[in-house]
C-alpha cells in the first residue's frame, strides 16, 4: 500500500498551510497565531470537538470513527513552535519575524497532522476515536508536559500516542525508528565555586577559584571516561566558564560554570547527577573553597514502547516500502513526557539532503508530506480497523 492518493491531491493545499506557518514563526508558548489557525482548520474539517488552551496554547481535536465498538482512542501529536534563529534561507516565504524561524520543521509537522485530520474527518474509516494533539513549546519549554499536566490523557481517555519528526540526511519520505530509548534526557548544571579573591601577585593570600573550577572541568570528563559503562551513553559538556574578575591582576572571588548532560537511561542520568555533585564538592574541598551545585532535570529519556514501535514500523513499510533502524539521538524531545504517560512510538521521516535542523538555512521538505500524512492516516486505519 503506497502513499494514499488523497494526500497527493491535498499536497498543494497542505504545502500552502506549511509555508504560511513558515512565514509566521512563533516561539515557545507564544504560538497564538498558529494555534488559532490550527483550531480554525480543525473546525472547518468538521472535527467532533476542538479545544484550545490545553497546556496554555496547545490545541486538541477529536475525530470519531464510523463506529466505536471497542472504545479505543489513539493520540497523534505534532509540535507547533519555532526557534529564536535569524533565518538565512532566502526563500520567498522566509520568516517575516526577525529572530524567529521554523528551523526544526515543526511547521511541516503541524501541516502534515492537519492534512491527516482533514482526511480522517472526511473518511472516518475506523472503529474508535482519534485525538489530534498540537503542542507548543517543544524547543525547551515542556509544552508537552504542560498538556499532560492539564489532564489531556485522562480527559480524552487516550490509550496510545504517536509522534513524528522530519530527519535531514535521510531520503525524503523514508522512515526510520527504534524501540526502547531513542532520544536523550537533557539536563543542565549550574555550579558556582567560591574562594577568596585577591591580588594576583599574592596567590598565597587567596583561595583561587579559577584553578579550582578548571580542575573541576577536567574532572567532570571522567564521568563519561571512567564512571560510565563504556557501552552506555553519556555526554557531559561544560559550555560556560565565567570568573567574577574582569582584570588581569585580580584573582576572582567566584567562578561559575554551566553545561549540559545527555543520557539514555534513568540509571546513567542518576549517576551523572550524583558524580557532578561529588566531583564539584570534592574539588572545592580539596582547594579550600565552597561550591553551590544546581542540577536541573529537563526532558526525560524518550522511550518507544515495543508493541507500538513494531506496529509503527509495519505501517511505515506499508507506506514507503521499508523502514530502517534509526540511530540513537543525543538531542532531547518533549514527546518523552507523553510516552511516559502512555505507550506509543515516535518515528523519523526523511527530509532529504537539506541543512540540519536548527541551522539558519534549514527548511522542511514539502515532498515528505504525502508519506508523512499517509503514515498518520494508516496508523489510525490499521490500529482501529473499521468494524
Ligand atoms: Zn528542534
Ligand atoms: Zn524539532
């Protein structure tokens, strides 16, 4: 079963929605125009229910099948937010907002799920209920978590959830997926060392925080090199190092370091947090200073459920002829919160040979639309076959 003919017919219309959203990017929870556009379209398609304001600016649409003999409910989720990047594509439909850009293809995700919602509202060729979920603030704002906290899963009795992301470098419209841990947990740390500042020519009268923090930066590398099981994955990157002195002849009173931690399991995540605390406290004590360590847990590990992943891969094969094994991704994904609440699967759809996501020259590939929309529709029709 190749891509659905209906999506070949709808491709120009869906592309026009996508480009309109591309031209009008909105960041984090500020997706007011996009959310209104999504809600208007869902109403126009004849969805049975359209609710705004879930997770602040999130939108939920409900589409009932021709029958409902088993009470089955599937959630399909897309993200709507853009990034604070100045667009450099030179496209005729490039961002009209300075410093905001759809550089992760969420315009494409939203357009494809809208296309699927249009088709599913027209045909309703399934036994059960589909809940289409449009979330804000995927890029670091936990919009997905806020939708869950608003009781979305319980309110609509959602039993399984599915998500999709475009993937540059994979052939356009091809699919790849993996079961289990897929996207990393993304945490941050913020550490301030305090010593005793003073004259740089009299180090013996100071407690030098620069030396202390430099030792800590090196020691933090041993979490990946010496503490982690070599076949497990962990990244610890120090990305900021700032002393309280701006002068060449002053030893600073404090040094602040910041960074990120990426892990693929709860155990590794716990170990990284524990070792950052131990190393920073140990180094500070060794050199006679004190330290304040703040570890901020961000998105959890995104874990695909086995049954739903197998099913999603079979559906992808039915649409595109094959489905590859996806690589582990050390980036984070807010859909992880929805997958913590319900079983489900997240799949990658190839974006062709384009710039990478988050690059100012990136653009979503509209040629992926028929395959992406067909996957959504087939998930519904194959998981809840018409009675
Ligand atoms: Zn992104
Ligand atoms: Zn993204």
